[in-house]
């Protein structure tokens, strides 16, 4: 086996034990003579996988009983639409923190369905900064308050969350889902595309406080209503069985590592190694993001020239490190270091960064 260190932003590296188990079980699941993905989604074998995947989300976050978990299609992107459709009354409003490329997409969809008040607009600072939590103002009576906990492209991450009182806090956690402990009771709804920390592409995970289900109008088409999916544990229609199975394997691996506490510790180690390599060579590497809000999941950095950035990405690949090119919209370099990236991978990148700066500085 010749696995390289994959720093891709998503889909991304997954835990080897999860991949190996899926491989071993693929043709003949538990002696049934067929693959799990060939079975009815109503079979008892699939049902056990589905319910365990949900229970893992609940156990990892320590979710109280009044939160429901859903596995839906359409990625996190569909939630940009489903959230306002379900939670915002017709002619209503919500608050949103505009913190980067992903928040912009959530903003664009919500604006089509109601009024969006910007509780923070980071565009003047090119989305390289975040405000203090205490400076966020919640509009009284608004439908919900939307945040993006980690901006995957810009590399900024909130380290704390506001108390929004009666206004439900809604958060896109796509790129830092299950990577740290969070005060779950503060949230009304949490959502994440699975493909950045929790499994492969193909399902999104939505956690909703049960009382919010009452807001979904009967006029919504069935699939677009949370009130359809939540009471049926996402078995209203055929769920994305293979992605959910891989989420179960991935989260089960995480639980064996020590859960969110271990995830948080490893994220701290990986990110310190890579940011440390920049601080050690300050004339060569620069991080555009304000030091107070640098992401522990998506680490963005610049080299002295675009030519050197190209060379860096190519030489890193030759050394067994892929996916280091920055997002096409911002350029530069980016190392995505999700849960399944071994700390040794971050160490290998930090070592390479030091050697590359020495050879080219
Ligand atoms: C990737 C990503 C999305 C979009 O996810 P899809 O599953 O591709 O729709 C949304 N928000 C954030 C923060 C992301 O990183």
C-alpha cells in the first residue's frame, strides 16, 4: 500500500481503518452474500448501520434528547436553501455573519427567501478577520442567527459562539464538524456536508432542536421539509446508504481515538506544526489571516511569488504530499488537516516547508 498525505479540502483523506473495513465487507456484508449497498434500505442490516451512524453523532457531541439528527442529500449547499425555507416565515428575516466564500453562498440563498441582516460583514477586511463575539448584535425577533464556524477557503475559524437567546443559532460546520467540543445547547441547528471530516461526499448531517420542526410549513414539498425527515429518522425516502455507512465507519474510528477531545488535541498539534513552520521562516511564508482567527482545519499561506508557490506544490507532490494548491478563487497554498490526517502528515509538511524555504529563500 502506498498512501500519500492528502491535504485536499474535500473530499479529503479518511481514516485507513474505516476504508479497510469497508473494503473487507464490500462484496459480502456480514455473510449475507451481497454488499450493503445492494440491500434494501429497510433491511435490518442497513437499519443497524443507519441508527449507529446517528447514535455516533449523538454520543460524540453529547447531544441532549431534544435534538434530532438527519442525513440528507444535496450537500451543505442544499441547506443554504432548506434553512430559510423551513425556519424563516414568509416575509421574515434572519441575521448572518458574512465571513467568507461559504457564508456568501448561504447569504445569497437566504436573501432570495427573506431579509438578511448582516451581523458582521468581513468584506472590507477581505474576510481575513473575525469580530469579537461580544460585538455581534442579534436582531430581536428575527428567525435565526446564521454563522459559518470555519471558512474552508479563507481559512478563518470562530473559536467561540454567541448566546443568541430566543433567536436560534444556526451554524454551517461543514469543515470543522466533529473536530472539537462545542457548547451544543447554544445551537438550534448545526449542519455539515460529510465530506470534510465525517465521511465521503453524498450526505449532509443536520442536527436540529426539536421545537424548531414546528416552523416547517405544510406547504413545503416533502423532501424540502425538515418535518418530513426528522420524525422518520431520515428514512422517509431512500437515504444515501453508502455515504451514511462510511460516516458510521469514520465516526466509529473517531470515537475509538477518544472522540472530540482527541480530535481537538490532534487539530491543535497539526496546526501548530504548520503555522510554526511559517513563523520559523517569516520572510518566506506568510499567513494572510489575522492571528486571532486562524483555522485549525484549513491553513492558508503565501510564498514570495506565484512561481515559487507552483514549485512548492509540485515538489511537495513528488515528496508524497498532495492537495496543497489554494482554492482557485484566492490562489496561494492551503493545507487542509482534517481529523483523519495523521499528526505525522503535518510534521512531514512542516519539515518540507523548512527545507523548501532554505533551498529557495
Ligand atoms: C464544502 C462546504 C460547503 C458546501 O458543501 P457541499 O456538500 O459541497 O454542498 C458549505 N459550507 C462549507 C463551510 C464548506 O466547507
